C-alpha cells in the first residue's frame, strides 16, 4: 500500500477537524458499547441489573456470574457450565488449524513452484469451492460422518474443519508464494536440493508472515463456527458456541440471568479477542487477502 | 533420503531416482487435498443436488422425483417468509455496511492522530463469534432491561424500542447487530482502497479549484470501484449464509418472522426429517451465491483479457 507522504486530501479549519474527530469518537463508542455492557453486566448481581442502569458500573463488584458460567450454568441438557465445551473447542480447533495450515502451505508451494499440467485447473476448482455455502455440504457430510463412525465427536469436527479450511489456506499461501522469485527455487534445485528440502530450507524460512495469517484466520473461523457444531454434534460433544447458545436460549426455568449470559459470552469470545489484540495486523491481512484479491 | 540435509555437493539432477521423485512428489503432495476437494466439495455438491431431486424425507433415498421438492418448496409460506427476510436483510445489510464503511474510511483518511487505535476498535467485532454478537445484542435490545429501559430511565418515558419481540420489526433488529459486526471490516477495506489512490490527480483537481466534496464525488469514490465490488460480493455471500446470528438473537422468531433460507435448510433437513426439501433449499442458496458472483467473475475475466492486451 503506497502511503501518502503529503497531506492526503485533508484540509479545513479547526472546527471541521473537531467535527471529524467527534464523529470518529462517536463511532468508536458505538462499536465499544456492546463490549462495555457485556463486561459490566457480567460483574453485576441480578438485583443490580434489575434496578440499576444499563450503563452503570458494577457495585458491588461480583465475580460469581463468571464462576456460574464456567462451571454450573445450565446449557440445555446438563448444568455444569461451559468449561467442558470450552475444552471441546480447544480439542478440535488446535489440530484443525495445524493440519489445514500445513496442507495450505504445501499446496501453495506445489501450485506456484512445481506447476504441472492441470495444476491451474485444481487451483481454479479450489477457488470456486471457497464460495459455495456450507449448507451444500451438511446433508452428505452428516451421512459420511455417520458411516465412518465420526458423527457426534470432536474427531469428526476436526475432519470437517480441516477439509473446508484447506481451500482458504491454500489460497492465502498460493498468493504469497507466487510473489517469491522462481529463481530462488531454481537455484536450490540446481544445487541438488529435492522437492522436500527446497520446501524446508528455502520456502519455509520465509513463510512466517503467511503462516501467521493462515493460523489466525483458521483459528477465528473454526473457534467461532456454529453451523458445523450444531449440525454434526449433540450434547456432550458440542463446541462452546453451541453451548453458549443453549445457555442463553434454552434455559427455561426461573429468572433470566443476564450476568451469567454475558460472562459466558465473554468466555466464548476471549480466545479470538486475545488473538485479535495480539496479532491484529495479521488478522487484517488475512481478511484482505481473502477478500480483495483472489 | 538426503532430503533433510541442506543442498551441498555436486549436482545430482542426473540421478534417476531423484528425477523420478521430483517429478512425482509434487503431484503426490497434492493428492490428499485434491481428493478432499473432489469428494467433500464437488462430490457433495452433486450429492446435495441429487438429494433435492429425490423423494428423500427422514432418510435419504434414491427415488427420482424430478423437481417435485422444488414445487413443494415454492408452495410453503415459511420458505417465502425466509426469502423475503433475506432480501430485506441483505439489501439493508449491504447498503448500511457500505455507507458506514465508506463514511468512516473517508474521515479516517484525514490525517487522524489516533487512526491505529480507532481502526482497532472498529474492527474488533469481526473477531467475535456471531453467536456472541447475537447474545450481546439480545441483551441490549430486550425491551425490559436493555436500551429501551435505559432511554426511558433518562426521562423519555414514552420511548419504545421493542423490535426484537415485534414480528414486523425483528428482522431489522438482526440488521442492527449484523451491521455492527461487519461495518468496521468494510471501513478497513475502503481505507486500504483510499490509501492506494494516486494523489497527484487529486492535487491537480484541487489546484484547478475543485471543492473537496467534488473531488470525492467525481474522482475518489469512482476510483474505489474495485473495493465496492469485492465488498459487495463478500457481504452478499455473508448475508446469504447468515444463520448463527439469527439463531442466537431471535431463534428465528417471534414465530417464523425472522427465518432465513439457512434456518429453513437446517430445520427442514435436520429437525423435521425433510431431507429433500432441505437439499432443495441449499441448492437454491448456492444458486443465489453463484448469481451474486457472476458479475465479479465476468469483470475479472475481462480485466485479465484486457491486461494481456496491454
């Protein structure tokens, strides 16, 4: 992105600048409001929520809703909180992210540096595949998972997320490797490096940025998935997103405990939010790589 | 295998085994992904289309029924409710995201001091699960204790904001939450586009006496065409697939009032044992995405052809 060295189009007097800053701050408040309300509500007690203001700070400050959301709130069938489902999500997200990223890097390497007749066709098919709504895959996949005995399991979700993640990781890596000069690979091959050693010693050492993009993109996609989780699992094997929805929308008995709902929502959001805060720059790069240029 | 050691020694290209490996290993490496692509993407597309043309109900079967499932589908009120909801939701979602995104991007492009911070704040909702977004907005929009109650407590006691529980308005509540989630992303896309514009043309126009709004309307915004294009494609395909947010925010209700095709597909295909109808709904969703993609594909191909000419 060519940064402008001069004052872009900016002009205008101090009043105009104040208005611009005012609007931007207002927009920031709009984007932050739900996060603020989510956090403050999670630390309030129920009487405080019922009698206080939506925007007030919690006083007294109570963490009991967090404990309930983690270990005792009802999520449809059972009342053991979200902790079990949190670890479910970790259990399929970690391997699915690693596998889909590894395959993406390998595919991108072959599709750019070892082209063969038909490799462009494979890439084209892959690209088109990224746009197909997942709804097209649900009925057959449910059948196949049933036949191979992986329905309603963390292993099944790992398989599903890996398979449908490869298209995106391959796209990212292919677009990154295409910009690496072919001479680099040719030189290594003349020196006697094989297919695998060229990958290990020439390509992998310069791949860190794109691998970060893949990992972050896949992590947010897979952790946040709801559709595959709700269709392919039930009860004990649910991912955290499905459990959160059950916690909020199926608990029928008694008073609505908004503080527990909000604590549960933050617990669900925390991993991806942390990744965004720590590695936001790669997050944006992954999004634009997927969106702006195929 | 000598693969693990860095390249060293005399060239070994002549070795037959090595040549054989170099020729076939790349293809072998693509086999797992290629098979997955053929089976789990294209095979499943074919399978779902086939299911939509059978009499499958509780269990899939292979009794050919032509387009009967589609005929049944088109006679269901709840399907049309879903389609109309998607149209309302999709148009508003895309239009609002584009408007807010472009507006904020233009403001952010005025040499703003805290730009990095603001961009981070605008974009973070996209890192959240749509289920989380739905849960939070369900709390904010609930008439009893949420924003309605808050505004009333400020003194405007007649204030009413009950969209979430009002069947005629609930789909607009979904729009509010969905726009909140994606507007920052569109802002970032437009900002990247603005930064890529050649400033010399703008300078020249300003020297010629063009006013700032005029510069934006006749030079800057038209040159953002490609960004509009990719943002629209992306937002339309997101809208067609929207499922999680509606489930978490309204559960499709009140009644059927916020059903969308993705909910229809899930409910008929998995809860009601109407696999044929579910498959037909999924197939139509794919057709809709393909229709939305078509203009982009054509433009892309044209661009490529023109690029080759130059």
